[in-house]
């Protein structure tokens, strides 16, 4: 009886030790492989940041590193707030930062401080100044060229000498200059730039006010096209045109393929947008973060390099954007799963969707 009791006890002890060892190994693996990635996005003005980029980056991070966690902050267009958010994340011990800088120049010292603390920074969507370790974005000049080419096509005969209003992005963003330069490389010498405005914070309200000023100066019926840098700006432009009683809207460009912009395209109010696969961008950023967090380099992730005003040959992934008019919604946005027909085609839009071939 005593021998049997000892056998039972030995089996229980062995089982306990096996379970404890497995738990220790799991904890050890988690301690080695698991770390925190900080994600800092610039605003809530542009819908994509909260609706697309944040969840996509978090999802891909979990797929690549199941034990990793993500610390998130949104600067709401305040560079000082973003500096404080960066400092807080470094203090909390994040191992890598993914940063979409509210102000590319203003964040330079914060990026330097992160580097000195041993925390690499990945520039996301726009290239910030300072010692950036990696960069993920789209070809900004190509975005502008796509907008310019689409606008000239939509203007038809008026593309030869017609009046265009340029509604540029936020001047603190290096991307805004790329979009503007790309668009001008296409339209310069073909149309007249009647008015040109920078849009602080990519704000819809600011775009509305600037467009109202342009109409007061040029006359609402003497504007033949509008180069709007993104969809939030396009929304303000179109709202101002409609408020002024313009019946036949001029072609208006955009960017980001926001859902309300796609619906405006179906409705015939906005001519085009530029589609950028946020999933591809998020996947690349997450892959860079995991590689750096594990102590690796970025040669297996980066496909090219980029130069900022302060740093040369930054390992980079630069993705290719696509122009989307009403005829392109099916083979781009629907095909990629960006939206479903039901999301785009509200009951009010159903006749226009049928005409555009957007069926279930």
C-alpha cells in the first residue's frame, strides 16, 4: 500500500514539474519574443487613420509576433501632443515606434531622443526628419501625377487653357509637396492655376473656406477643375461649390478612397480618388517593426531607400497607388475587399450604382 502511494506521489510530482517546465518555457519564449510596438498617428481629421491603418497594423503585428502588444496614441493634429506621446512611450519601454508625424520637422528632436534611448523609429506614410530607421509609404509624386492626368482627361477641351484651383495639403507634411509637384509636372503649361491654397491640417472646413474665397475671386462658373490633394479636402471643395449654387460641378480630384468619397464618385460629384492599399502599407510597417524589435535589419523587408533632409539611404518600402474613377471601383476597391457593394450602395445610391455596374 505504501509503495503504491509513493508511485502516485511521484507521478503527481513529475506531472507538476512537466507542467511547470512547459509554463516556464512559454514565459521565457514570451519574454524573448514579445515586446511592445508604439503606434503614433497624426489626426482624426482623415478617416483612414482610425478606420484602416490602426486596426490593420495591430492585426498584422499580432500575426507576425503573437506575444507582441501595441501602444497607440493619436496626436489630433497637435505636434506638441505627439512629442509628449512619443516621450511617454519611450519611458514605458516600447521597443520600436511607428510614427506618422503630425509635423515632419517638429518631431526631429523627439526622434533623436528615441534613437538615443535605443528605440528605432519607422516613418509611416510621411517621411519625418531625424535618424529614421525605416520608411513605409506610397510614391507621393505618382499620386500627384495620377491626379493631374485624371483632371486633364475630365476637363476635355477645357484642359487647354482652362482655370484650375489647386487645393494643396498641409504645408507641414512633406507628402503635400510631393503631391503638388507631381500634379504640376502634368498640368503646368496646359491649364491656368487660377488660385492655389494650402490646407492646414487637411481640414474639410478649411478647404470649404478656401474654395469659397477662390469662387469670390474667379467667379464660380469660371473654375474648370479642382486639384484637391485628398478626399477630406475634396469634401470641403464640393460642399462650397454646392453652397454657392453651382449646378454643374467641375471635376474634382481626391486621394485615400474614403467611403464617402467613393459615394460622391458614384453620385457624380467627385471625379476621382487615388487608391492606396492601406493593408499593404500596414503589413510593411508591421514587418519592419517586428524585424527591428527582434534585433534584425530591414534588408529582407525594404525594397528601396529614401533620403530625408537629415538622413540618407533610409531602408524603405514605396508602394504604387492607383487612380479610381467610377469605372475603376469594381476592379480595385471591391476586388481588394476595401469595401463591399452594400457599404457603397446605400438605397439612395442604388440607381447610380446599377448604372455604374456595382451589383452584388
